[in-house]
C-alpha cells in the first residue's frame, strides 16, 4: 500500500516536512519516493513521524523541491540494500547503486541497512591476524580479525597513501577467502580517482568500493558506511569470508551527522556534535567482529583526520572509546620523510596479545614487539639527553641505542611502498635489536636470543 | 508473585515516533513507570517516562524503525520490574533482564526485536527447604525457606510489605512459579507465593537500618587495599580516559574481589570486550574456594550498539538484582562499566524529549539520577528476624571525554562517592598497571584500620601513611632532581626517590598475567608493604652513619624485594619472612663495615 501526497509544508535542506493524513499508518524509518515537478525521482526516508508532521530526509537533498507540485509517495518498507557475491571488484554509490558503468547487480538478498546488534554471547573473541605488509602495523600493532583499529591522522598527512597500501597488500595467511571493502565517505574527487587508480594498478577483483564524494549529498555520507557494512555482514556471515572494511574518512561522516542534527533542530552536545554521536558511532564500529561457529569475520580500519591534530576532539575521542586501540600518524615523522609515519609509542592494538605467537605469527612475536617498544622509548630518552649533554658524554651502550633508534626509524618504520611479510619484518627487527648487546634485551626470552640474535651485525645490511 | 498482571490491558495508539521516544494517546488509566507493549505486531518493550496532557511519553527499549503511526500500545498497568528468584546466578542478561543465551537460541547471532523471554528459567527444578511451619507469624524479609543455588544458600524471603500467618507451606522439588507458601494477612485475605518475586527497578528495596561501613572489601589489588581502600557497602568511581585500563580494573575486581555475589554491568561498552569476559569467565575459578567464578556472577551485557534506552535501564536492573541478594544477608559487589555511557544514554533520551539541557548537553536531573543509583549502595541490617546484615558495594567506571576530569559526569559522580581511583594515561603508556594515579586518587574509608589490625596484620594505617608520604615527597623532588641531577640531592632525598621508584615497580604495579601477582591476598599485601618499609627504615638509619645511596642500590635484598611480588605466591608467607631475615643480615653487615 503506498499513499502519495503533494502537501510539503516546509523545506529545510535536506529535510522536508508535511502533515500526514489522519488514518495513514506511516512507518517510522520507511522509504519514500519523491517526484519533482520536472519528473526527477529522489529517495527519502522518514526520520520522525507524528500525527501533525512527518519529517523526511531526502538523500539527494531537498534543493529544487516545491510546495504544491512535488509528489511524495510512502512505500511501506524500510531502507534495504540488495547484496550479492557478484559485487566483488565493483564500485558503488552511497545507496548501493553501481557507478562504474557496469551492469546492475542482481541481488541475492535484500537487507535492512541498519542490521541488528550482534548478541554478546554469540560473539567470538578475535584471535587470528591479518597481515598488512607494513612492519610497524604487523609487528607492533597487529591487526586482528574481528577488530576495529582506527588510523588517527591529520590534515596533510599521507593517510590515503597508507590506506591504499593496506587495501592492496592486506591478506589472511590462510587459504580462506578474503575481501576488502573500501568505503569512501566525503572523498574529494581527486582522492577518489587516486584510490581507483591504486586499486586498479593491482588489478584487484577482491576490492569492493563504495564511494561518496564531497560533492555528493550529505545524507548519503550517513548511509554509506551502513550499506558497506551490510554488504560486509552478508559476505562474512553468510559466505564465510574474512572482510576488511576501510572507512575513510569518519571525520566527514561526523560532520554530516552534525549538519543533519543541526537542521533537525537537535540540542548539541560537545562542539556542536549531537549527544548521540557515541551510540551512532557504535552502531557502525560494533558491526566488526566474529561469531561463534562462523568462519568469516569483519575487521574495520576507520580513518579519522583529527581536526587540528587534537586527539581529545570528540570524533577521535568517542572513536577511541569504542575501538580496540588506535594507530597514530606522526607529523614529525612525516616531516622527516618517513613513510608510513606510524608513531609506535602512542599506537596500540588491544587485541593483539591473544592473537599473536607460534600459531598465528611467530613464537617470538610478543617478546620482540615489547623489546622494540622498550628499546625505542629508551632511545628517545637518550636522544633527549644527548641534546643537552652532547654525544661525547654518552656511554657506549647509550650510543648503541641511538644507532638503533636511527635505523629503526629509517629502515623499519620507513618502508615506503614495499610489502613485508611477517617473517621479513621479524628478521629485520632482530637485526635492529642485534645492534645492542645481548644483555640489553631483557624483555626477550633467552632461547629466542640464542635463536635469532645476529652476531656482529653489519649495520649496512639492515633494510 | 506480588505484581499480578491484569489480564485486560488498557489500550492506546501511537501519535508520534521520534527515535526511541514515542507518544501515545488514549490510555484511560496510566501512571509514570508503567511497562507497555508497543505495537501488537512488533511487541516492543517500553516504559512510560512522563505524561503530558494525558499523552504518555514512552521510551522504547528496542529499535523503533518500521513502527507504524496509529499502532496499538498495550498497558498492563505494572511497572518495569526485575524477576527475582533462584536461577539468576551465571546468567547473562541484556539491559532489561532478557537472558541473552536464550535469545541466541531463538533469534540466532543477532538480537531480533520483540522477543519476550522470561528472565528466570521456568522449568528448572529447585529443592525448597521450608524454615517455618503453618501457624507461624512472619513479616517482611523473614526467611520462609531456602534453596541451594550452586554454592550459595538462596533465602526465600517474605516480600516487603507482607506480614501475617503462614497458612500452608510446601517442600521439596518445585519450579519457580509453583506454589511455595501462603500467608493469611491482617485483613484475613490469603495470598499465595511462589519462589519468584518481582520488584520495580526504579524503586530501592527497603531495609531495616543503615550503618557506616567499617569492614574492608578486599580487592586483591595492593594499590587499592593499602592506599585507596573501599569498604563493604562503599562507593567508588574509577575515572580514566580511553586506554587507561578501566575495564581491566573492573575485570580483575570481578575475578578477585571478596564478595558473595558479583553483578557485572557492561553498560554501553565494546562487544569484543564482553566476549572476552564471557569466554574467559567460565574457565576461571574463585581463588578462595576453587569454584567457577561464574557461579557467583550475574552479568548484564548491554553493548554500545544495543538500544540506548535499555542502556539507561541496565544499571537500575543491576542494582535491583544486587539488592535482592543483599536482602538475603550477602555481600554484593556491583561493577558498572561505564556510568558515562549510561549518562550519555540519559542525555540522548533527554534530547529526544526536547528537554532544556544544562552543562555538556546533559539534563538537569543527571545528578539526581546518579545519586538514585549510588545511594542504593550501603551496609545495612536487612529486613526480617535476627540481626542479619548485607551490603552492596558499587564500583562505577567513568569515561571522561578527552580524559578531562572536570566534565559533568565525573564532577557529579565525585559528589556521591567516597573513594576515587583516578586512572592516568601517562602511567598506562608507561605500562604501569593498574594505572592508578596516587596524587589524584583518594579514599575516605579511613575507619578500616581496626579490621586490618585485628584480622590481618598490625601496621596497616602506618604503612599507608608512610607509603603515601614517600610517593608525594618523591613527586615534588622529581622536578628538582631533573634540574640539578639526582646525585646532587642530599642523601635522605635521594633515598626518598629511590624508595618511590622501588615501591612503584615492586609494589604498586601488579601484573594481571602473572600467576603469583594477579591476586595479592591481604596478608601478602601487608607483609610486602612491611618489607618495603623495613628496607626504608633501615636505610634511613644507615644514611645517618654515612652509608652512600649506591650501596643500598647494590644490595641483594633490594633486588629480591623488587621481584617479591612476582616470586612469592600469596600463600608463601614464610618466604617473605625469610626475605625479612636476609634483609636484617645484609643490613647488619653493611652497618658493621661502616661503623668500624
């Protein structure tokens, strides 16, 4: 049953207001089709409804709509997206329509984009890893299947390059099916082209892109992560795939949320963002995870460009409270020309401790990571001391630390576009640690030192 | 059961839907707090939160998308209540006491809407042992019989407000809804009771008398037990930014704290964290009686993506269950992680109600609601015959945005709690766990000395004071030391700095992955503290005869002392005594060298 109206009473982009018929049982959240007087069809969704007024958000925006002549038809269904395994390698817009010029997708099933919350008792604790091919990710902040690990970046930092590298190189090291979903939220046209080019370079059919450009409608930014994650849930939990979802950039999503909230006349909380932003973020991030008895998983890498590099800004702050750790990019590193500029000391992967080791990565991984961490943080203290008292007054051991730190930054952190499997990364890390005397390596078990320590390491061989 | 649902609900119809808030008109009889069935098709659970011009404003505990205007809403005229009775232990509930395991059986891996599953298993058989006879006079809170629930004796009590003469009483195997006993009340009417009762979540259960808590709640973490103790019946807030280890503190309390029953509320937190807890708990055992930890635990898991109004209800659901166990004379520990998420839920709902916001967008009644919750903690004499006592201790974590403790939830919480365990990002980054900041934290439970002195070991108060003063002095000295170098400080100040480092690494830090260190018994906590103080006092003495600081740093016993927390298990008291003796010997040798 669909009922049409032509009685829009207010238009406040992207919302329209109208009075419903007294006995029309409008469904909350249902889809509406809007026909402009020129015959253009737009899609909208019921935001709130009461017997006096219905508020509809129009995906394409309400610009150009008219009071008397625009027709609004209420469909009796909520927002659904058609998903299929054939989406692999394709590109879509914010409501799941193909934008790569290819054939339309024949959906296997239509799904409500809001999903349902995963039952905490059926969740499985994440335990296996994803190899990103990036040393500072894999060794120090391992990405775990089912985890949500955001990248905290800033304007002018190369997070897009990093994201493209991750999308192209990430893999599960078992023979299980693996797919990456790239969800671009509010991308600049040029950024979108960059990503498209990067993905095509690898000829990857294992990437599904959902792209919302900065010039696309604001509402679509709010829908696109949900559409992407609904697709992810379909592939992960109905077709046993490991799905990595990259959401870039959540800051644009939050800005859109604020914009719409403002139009709705809601009471703002911090910095004008709505009070429900935490719950709203959670409805996206918490769709990562694993389910007991199911083979697939959803892992998320949301990218956040922190306004003014401020980690206490509501967007990174609320994100940090929901995600399991964070990868922080450093402006200092970037200025020194290091890529990727992942700053290890403030980055953290909360779930890595239970996921690494003999079975998933290598026996010495945990010790190695903790030793690198300890050595680098000590080296930084020594570097600070050096700037006060001068290199001459440092002890031999201290100088070893400085050499370690320099090479660690130049050759471990700074890996450029190359891909390093776990073994290669671990061996490199051992060469770095071997710059130091064995006695300095207190966080590593003795047997690992015996096995992996490189005697008289040649510092020119460390790269 | 006390609240009988009337068979004929009053009906109304939906006139507005805004997120989880809906408006209903047409109820001919209604009151605030009534639980309603929203839409006879979707069957969503809701609660009337206010009535404006005869229109009921309802908060719906499930997602309202797809809900229709004009849909029918049924009001059964009883308040949102918890089911209380045998069978709550080991259960995992959502924010409105729906058993998540049962829900998973029905709706699979994702939580569908409109499911009604009883909180307590109706089919399970319990053996009821009556404790009174027909003809006995009983009144509210009296124990009419018991049921053995796992390792605990579950008292079946006369519900509050009821008194009279036992007419008949059943015994032996029965299910929770079967007839258990009946009472002839003063007005000569006879009321029948089963093992199951109900209690509205917004109303505190009554007790006889309240006392000032004076017995410590042993947490098994040295930094709390010695420096910032909490009493049984006390209230603690644990604030900390993200990554400071709030949840780890809550988990370790759930594992090791000395309480009969633990109610753990995962309120708006991460699903994977809950999964970790749910996966690890069943395999863990209570360090005291080696029974599965799950046996004393009730969990509420309302993760951040579950409906926001159920998150608001979850802490009241938890405290109602805690009160029921308290009324049996048990010591209950309620862990709420995190109350900030609860406050945010309140803010979100308030926004939907278009209420005038105050600071940070929170509603003006934030403080009142917080106090409604925290004030339900306490050490009390419970209702019923005999001098029986029970307690509820609340440990609520607070997640201040940006780690800023001046925000409304933290500041308001501070008004209602007597202990404050401030977690510090700086310490967490340095991998100092539990990351409790010793300057910002406090505990006003300073009346626990008697218990420690009489039951554990002498010198608790003295040890606290000395450790505290070493830490605070060291904090002041550190800035000076940075400027002029530690070596240029006078020896006694150098000693303070040395002791502060040693106490931090060797005492305050606790490794939750190390078998010996994860739990520190009160005796280990005391003995270790005394060893550190012994070392300190001996050094103080030797400084006076000119022994330089580096000699202390080289001492064997100092190394042993620093590792003692890892090397000695809580029951290896003799090893600690031995370390004390070795310390004596080493110091007297050192003293001899310098005297001669």
